[in-house]
C-alpha cells in the first residue's frame, strides 16, 4: 500500500510478475528478455489490461509501471484509447507511473499520454525521483498528480542531513508545481516521522502499513 499522512490508502503498488511452471518471477528476472525480444510494448498492454480487470473486480486503486515503449511509441496511446473511452470507471482508479529517466527523455510524448489519461479521470506520476533535480521545472505543465522519491534518498534519512536538505527541496518544488510527494522504500517509523517533517505527503515500503 501507499498511504497518506493519516495512514489512509492512496493506492496499491502493483509491480508486474510472471507465473511460469509453478514459479513466480520478479520483473528483474524476466524484463531483460522482454527488452531483448522487443516485446516491451506488448507487456505494457498486458499490464494495462490486467490492472483494469483487477480494478473492476476489486474496486481498489491500483498503480502500475509502464516502460519506455509505452511513452516512446505513439501506437500505445492509440491502442489505449479504446479502454479510456469504454472503461472510465476503472480508469478513475488507475494510477500510471514511469521512471524519472524515461519522463525526461521523452517529455513531449509523456505529456500527450498524461493528458489522455487525466482527461478520463486517471492519475499520472513519476517514480524514482531525485536524480535530476535541476530538470523538475520541465514537468510543471505535464499534469502530474504525484512524484515518488527514490528510496536511496529515503534510507536512514533521519540521520542524513544532506538527504534531508534534498528532500525538503524536492517537496518544495513538487508542491510548487501542484503535485503530491510520496517516499519510496520507507523501512521504519523513524524514517516516516522524519519524512513528514520534511514535507512528504505519503509513503510506501516495508515499514508502512494501513490504518486499522
């Protein structure tokens, strides 16, 4: 779960997994083969459809990760339009995010995808933020809902003045462009309390749990 400052659910992160021959493979185990076979776009479509189906069955808010193929290839947006137009109730509970490096590499395409998702009530964000601080201003007109701060800046933040300064700056910039700031990889209550003081709006990770 990803929670807000009151420990209420924002959405569930839903990383892709592959079930094969009785085993469950993590993304890191099979994505290199997907990329090598140039099937990233097809995987994005499968993830997109699986997420909408899960939302329709559970009515839960689900966040999925899309690859560079979904952003760089205009055909993905054309394909997605049929779902955006016919499954608006599910789209309203769909949260789509891409890595920071992909967002800045394909800003104009990302803006187009974001605009279509947002027009149908969906949510759009960027994950692993913090490595390209100087470029954040480029995102002011993308229509983002949230930014997820990379776990490397969150780890043991209560004892790291440098990362505290970085996170405070990130939160200030994020709030200036109108987005919520979410911390990734929170491991402890001490980290979570420090992050709240720095301006973070939500969190996810092994040390995070839902209220109740």
